[in-house]
């Protein structure tokens, strides 16, 4: 009888952990570090820049640093809303077969500046509600802090909430990686602007 009780206790503990730890600790740690590192990179990329530097455009059809930051901020907000919407729906693990990319491919694809992607109108800098870089950064930080806290504390099954959108099919965890990779992509774009020979040096 005692052995049976112990066995059942182990089974219940396993079931509890499986339910409450849909992500492995390694996945959770990776996402948190990735989010924090790419957040810091955004802030570092614009530190001490003058108004002229923030508004400098390498060409008429290219974004300024200010425009990049506004795009990062509005994308952060909208992509996070996509994750939240996915998690409000019933788990749909059967749709995992439609996911075409590994986590690593999601990250590399989001960061890859060699592949040019035209953004949606709603995410264009001129269509954001931000009047300044400071406003955009404040929004970005607010949403990024929420996301980091969510990854640390969430017990939801992020792997079995799958959403399909014009940007592809991802599980909720991959969307979080996509958010982080997206900000890194545009931090690289900011670096490209700052590397332009006509960029003001003071």
C-alpha cells in the first residue's frame, strides 16, 4: 500500500510539473536573456544621440534612427498583442504540423538584414502614436518589461498555442523569440544609419 501511495504521488507530481512547466527552464532562460540583451542594445544604440543624428536619413527612401525606434516600439506592442490573443484561444497543438521553422530559424530570419521585408502600414513610423524617440522608448520598455515578466512567470502552454498570420505560422514561444529578434534586426539598421559617411558625428 505504501509503495502504491508513493507511486501515485510521483505520478501526480510529474503531471503537475508537466502542466505548470510547458517550457523547459532552458527555453525560459534563453528567451529572458535574449529579450533583455536586445532591449539593452536598443537603448545603447541611441544613447547620447543629438536631435540631428536621430532625424538623419541616409536616403529619402530609408529610415532615420528616430523612425527605426518608432517602428521597434509599435511592432513590440502589436506583436505582443498577437501573443496575448493566441493565448486567449483554446490550445491547438494539432496545428503544430503547420509550423515550418525551428526556433533557431525564427531568430535568424528575424535578425537577417540581407532579406528585405516591407512592413505593414500600421507599423510604419509615420503611423505610430509617438511624437518623439523618448515616447517610443518608454512604450518599448513598458511592453518589453511586461514580456520578460510573462516569460519568467507564465505557466501557460506556449508550445501548443499556434497562430497563423500574414507573417507565418508560429507557436506562442516562437512569437516571443520573433519579437526579440525583430528589435535586434532594427538595432542593426540603426547601426547602418550611424555608419553612413554623412551621419553627423556630433
